[in-house]
């Protein structure tokens, strides 16, 4: 028996109402803020991600799905969306458009991680990138967008964590200081952190091992060592967030797992005990476009994990609208009835009425049982003497009442059964 690969999952019809709801809310908020959709390929040259995300990161070192194609080129299934969007910005000359260019995407993301609740090898991200401006008002716009997005889904008890990780002017001195601090503890660090000490010192700060967290607690804090431009940016971001009443917590240990960040970084985390899994995160990446071969163009963005959002919607018992299904079932009592049923149902659908046809040659009783099972509220029965009289039987499934009406009047009688997105429906359960 074949199985879905470890860390991947089928998204089955009962779950689709959640996916539909979350993507619709994402699109609505993007329209409100003026972000336009972009789609980039699911795979790119491996070098784009090595360069963009950074050689010393977990993603590049351990998690990329990289393969050689038949032409001998090294390709990688995208392990995140930002580098691809920046590549598209450069390649398509978007620096000639009015700046900042505001883009959003919904993308499958591939990372060879250890699967657990909320962590998959293929997941989906909704992300936004605002490229071409270093104004701290743009930092706040991006944070506001993601914050309001979660609110529009009805999610509660989320915490916005915020930090600034400086720039090439202030960060190198800080990293040296951090490295000196950590060197005193080099023999007690976890094996991962021992490697990080040499390769990716900042990441020492967000190690989840208890013993390393204790060490991080007294480590020098970057936000206290920012250069004056970075400090001004950070102060303004905090001030503007206060002005629009978005609550945040400064987290001096927040450094993010990708190397391209400068200045503002943030994550949104559920407050529940033990839930350390970010629902979304992002930050500024003012050097990335230049690093990828473009002009020096500052930018900021975020990505939110769709699977984690849906997990939290369920945890918080949030009802989402069901995707409407046809409520009319067309049954038949004999072969002539079936021939007429095929014609009738085609006409009903053309009139926008959602309807399903009984297939096969089961008894009428079995067909009506099926109509009940799929939740039809009306059944139309064709065949027998009625059809000879040019009529059909219309049966209300809930009440079991039925009446005989002319075949030509069925569409008119069922006009109310158009399939539309009904926001007042109750939630389906996963
Ligand atoms: P990231 O923090 O690596 O950032 O991923 C963004 C979000 O994707 C996470 O907060 C989480 O919700 C979700 N996520 C990440 N890995 C997994 C996984 N294995 N399984 C399920 N969900 C996951 C980025 O990818 C950056 N590109 C975000 C960004 C955009 N920064 C600037 N612009």
C-alpha cells in the first residue's frame, strides 16, 4: 500500500471549508491593503536559496529538497517564498514600478524537517512582501496586516513578538560580543549550539534547550547596541504600533531562522501553554535584493503557515462557513425516467441550481436513502405514470411530503437552490 510521504498530508473535502475560508480572508485583507498576487515556480535554482537564506542556516544545511534535473542543473523545491519573490522582482524589472511594490502569495513550501504537530515537510504559506522602501511606516503596515488577518479569522490570544537585529553597521560588533560571551560556556552548550557558535552566532539566542536558554538569558542584547539609524527605525516601529493599538512584546531572543533579516523581526505566537510554534513571522531584509544581483532595494515581509492557522482555528473552536453543496437530488423510477432526468438536471445546473443525479440502477427507495445521506433537501423523481402525464414528483426530504408538478416548472420551483458562498452556515469539523 502506498502512503503519503512522511510529513505530508492529504487535504480532504471536509477540511476544504477551512482552507477556503483562510485563503478568502487572506485575499480580502490583501485587497484592502493594496497587495497584488504573485505566483512563482515551485522550484528554483538551488543557488537562489543557498545565497538568499544563507549557507549556515538549518534550512540550507539540512532541509532543502534539492535534485539534479535531466539537464544537469541543480534545482530546489522552494523552502520559503521570499527569495523567489525577490528573484521575480529583479528579473521582471519591478524596480521601475512605483515603490514600494506590494505583493502576496499562497505557496506550497518544502522543508525536510522532523514532522510533528504543526510541522510538516510540505506546508503552505500565505506571505506578503513590500519591496522598495525602508520607511518604518512600512514595517508597521506589514505587521498590522498580519495582525488584522489573524483577527479577521477570529483567532484570539495571540502574542506579537518583536525585536530588531540591526544591520551591517551595528551587527558585527554585537556578534563579536555575543561570541565572546558564549565562548565562556562552549563546553556546556548543546551540540547544535556548539556548531552555531562558529557558524551562526545569532541563532544561539533562540535555542530551545533549557540549559542554553539559561545562558541566553544573560547574553548581551542587540536592541541595546543598535546604530543610530537602526535605533530610530526600531523606536518608530514601536511608537507607530502603539499609535494603532497593536500590542507587542519585545523578545530580545528573537532572531529568526533565515539569514537575510536586518532590523525589524517579528513572530506571532499563540499564548497557550507549551504552544511555541509560530503562526507566522517575518521582518526586514534590506540587503537581500542586492545580494541576489539587483539594485540595493530595502524590503520587508512576512509569511503565515496555513496548516498552523487551521490547527488553531480548530483548537479555538472557531466556526467557518461550509462550502455550499447541491441540495437537490434527481432520482428516477425507470429507464425513461433516467433519460429525462439527465436532461432535467442539465437544465437545472444551467439555471444555477446545484443538483446531483442518482447514478446506476438502484431502486427508488435506495436512491432516496442516498439523497438523505448526502443532505439533499429536495428530491425530484422522474418516471412512471407521472412522466406520461408530463409531470414529476417533487419530494421535500425533511418532511417526507411530496407533490406532483409539471416537468416544465421544476426549475422555477427550485430557484432558491443556487449554490453561493453562504457565510451564515455552520462550521464543518475536521
Ligand atoms: P518562516 O518563519 O520560516 O519564515 O515561516 C513562516 C511561517 O510558516 C511560520 O511562522 C510557520 O507558521 C510556517 N511554517 C514554517 N515551517 C513550517 C513547517 N515545517 N510546517 C508547518 N508550518 C511551517 C519564512 O519562511 C519567511 N520567508 C517569511 C518572510 C517573508 N520573511 C520576510 N518575508
